[in-house]
C-alpha cells in the first residue's frame, strides 16, 4: 500500500502536457526519490502532445465515452498503472487533466478505489489567471473544435460556465487539494516541490511550450477555414502542422480589455454562488482573479516576440501558412478521408474489437499491411486509436 497517491487533475491549459513529458523523462531516469510516475506509453518526442499516464482511467469517467461507469473497469485501468509503478517508492502520481471533467459521482468512485491502495489520496491542481486561461482556451477551441466565433462576451460566458462546472467538481472533493499557481517559468519545480521531490531536478529539463496558442495570422486563417468546413479533425491537423513547423512562435496579442472578460466571469460566479462555497473553490477563485499583474504567476507574455515585422514579411508568413492549410484541406477531401468519415458513422453490431473497422479508421495501419489486432495490442490503444465504437468500454478485450 502506498503512503500517498497524488492525482494531478490539470486544469486544462495550465502546462499539463509539458509536465507529463517532463515526468516521463524523470521517471525514465529514476531520479525521483519519493514518487513513482509509471509511464505506460514511452515517449521519445518531448514536444508531443499527450494526456498523461491517467488518460485511460480518466476516459472511463467521461460521460462522452462511457454512459454508465463500472467500478470494475476503472479498477482494471488503474491496475495497469499499479503494475507499471515502482513499488519501492512510497508515493504514486497519476496525471490527466481529463480528471477535471469527471462528474462528481464518478470522481467519488475513483477516489474510493484509489483509497484502497493508499493511506491518503491528495489532489494537485494548477490555476491560471482567468483572462489568460480564457484566452488560451479560446485558441484551443479554434484549434481542436473548429470554432470560428469571435473572442467576445459570447465565448466568455460559455467558458465561464464550463469553468464553474469544473471548479464545482474539484471543490467538492473531500480529500486534501493542493492548489498551485501556473507559471511560465518554474512550473515543473513547483510540481516537484508539492510532491516532496527536489525542485532542482527541473534544471535538467528544458522549459517548453508544447501546445502553444496560435499567432495572429494563424488564428485568422484557421477561423476562416473553420467557418467553411466545421471539421474538428481538419482544424487539429492544420494547427498541429503549424505548431510543428514553428513551435516557438509568439501567440496572438490579446487586445481585449481584461475588465470585459472579468465582468462576464463575475456575473456567472454570482449566478452560481451556491456551487462554489467550499474552501477549495474559494482558494481557486482567489487565484483565478487576484493573480493578474503578479509577475511570478501572470503569464501575459506567451513567448519571444520579434522586434519588428514588415508588411512584406507578414505576407510571406501568411502565404506559407495558407499553403500548409490548403495541403491539409486537399488531404481531407480525398476518397480515403471520405471512407474514414463514413466508417465513423457506422453503428456497431457487437461490443468487441472489429479489425475491419480498425483498418478503415487507421489507414496507415492498412497501408503498412500490419495485423490490426497486433497493432492495437502493442501501440494502438496507447495512442488512443479505437474502432468505430465511441465508448472506451468497447475496446478490444485482450482477455
């Protein structure tokens, strides 16, 4: 039995991917003394976007994936983590920002199961100033959800209500919750300190923005693409290609008055005051609102900015971005992509792994002539590749 199990729940857009990649490296190097962070999917690319070692456990708690959560299935997913853990260390860390989306009843189920493996279960959550969090989430929605709307009061309200729901879940957890400040510099050190590890271990890990926001030209082009195609997959592929081609680009300048953003947030808070009365909620809210202007935690500058930019240079940049976007659009309208979209709409005939659906959904596996069952067992399930079935409970049963 562990002394402590730490559950890192995000929140979204607070550097979770960077932290998880760093934890992968530290775990591989076996330099953490007190904490085991089992790596289920070995990652050789430090800049890769991932969901942490708790992603499959967290997926079982999502209403979008599983209509009726089963404690046995959650326990089995958790067993994969426990089997890979270093039992010589007193504490265990499980990480996925997807945990912050879990409904209260499902989170309670998880905490009860975790409690049977440790003397105590404690929560780790990073909090970012609200208006910066709102802006980063807007970019994420444009990149991943083909959003084409303006960054205005409509979005502020949508995001505020979503955030209140997450705060309510985390604030309702009866366990100890460690609320930590998001910061651009020293983020890993802050996490290591909370774990009781030596924060100097972070000095060997490069600080990196893994999933950066969009630049001004990128944002304008992608919003235009989204308004026409409304395709989440296309938006993701285009933005991923841009980010890979220029990972250190500075994000779009925020020209919106912060007071406008906070006014909407405060109104939504007032409408939901009864849901946010717990001490944990109040602590998170204090940091969400009061950290603006604090240089230690306010991440106003997202990256290095060029000293100047001529009209000619801007045109060249936009032309290159448009070329890459058009190439991804061309790929999306070929017959293979049409087959992919069709197979995703199929109604499953049985709740087991279907190799035909798997090959149709994963054309690279088909082109390589790889056995679909073997591919899924070895790496597909770790990469989040599923069959035509949306539910995680319908994954291939290796037993």
